[in-house]
């Protein structure tokens, strides 16, 4: 029974891992783009972006999952995501990417605005364009400053992936609950916690390593 449960949870964990990795791949660069919009001097761009960030950060991710998954079918009469597991995964990914991109954008914004203006001015004196100054001088310092808050969000993402089960996405918690219904045993559900703890522990070690590698900015 233990082997059967472990293999089943591993299968569910692969779904969790896939959602986790793709969310980071898309939400981190999107978050940087959104942060530029939220810092724009043009209020026509800045105000709508800030409003969207406020809405996303102020409402539960579970609600966003439900709206994104069921919304197109209810309001447009057309299920954009398609049917089956692929459709549920796509909807979950869109919801997670948009949600975490908004959170990451605020972290990026805080990191960028924390860099002294003197460094921008020094880069201009050296003849660097704004884009060159940002990517060659500012961005590396921003990365050093945002690693701790980013790591917190990433570890939170590990646990938040369990919310995808609200739209019947098959992740590790879903697999754990399945044994309650089929076999009347609850320990597999608690066993899922081991997977989360191990994965979060590995991420903690990884971010600790990254922080040490960036210590040369001190």
C-alpha cells in the first residue's frame, strides 16, 4: 500500500511541479514588465496598471482561479480553455502567472526604486543609455536586494499550487484525497506534507546559495 500511495503522490507531484515551474518561467519576466508600467510617468498607463495590481493582490487566488476558468464560458458563452485536463491546466497556469506576476512586479518596483539616483546619473556621465544602465548596472543590484522577498513568494507558490484542485486540476493534494474516498484511509493526505516540506527545503537551500553568490554587492 505504501508503494502504491507513493507512486500515486509522485504522479500528482509532477502536476504540481509542472504548474510551479511554468508559473515562474512566465510570471517573473511578466512581473518585470508590469513593474515598468506601474512606475511609468504617464498616468494613462500607470493608473490602470496600479488598479489591476490592487485588484489581483486584494482578492483570493482561489476566486481568480474560478473566474478565469468559468468566466469565459459564463460571460462569453465560449470555453476558451478547451476540455479535459489540458484545459484545466491551461486555465490554472494563466491564473497563477497573472497573480504572481502582479506580486513580483511590486517586488521589482521596490528593488528598482531602492537604487540611489546617483548611480543612474553616473551611468549617464559614462555615456550609457538608460537601457544599458539598467541591464548592466542597476538590474544586478536589484536582483541582490529582491532575492529574499522573491524566495518567500516562490515558497508560497509551492503551497498555493494546491489551490488548483478547486477547478479539478490533478495535483498532489487531489491524489492524497482520492485515497480517502477509494480506500477510507487518511494518512496519504498527511503524507503529501512530506513532499511539500522536502521541496520547500530544497528551494530554501537554493536561495541561500544564490544569496551567498551575490554577496559581492555588499
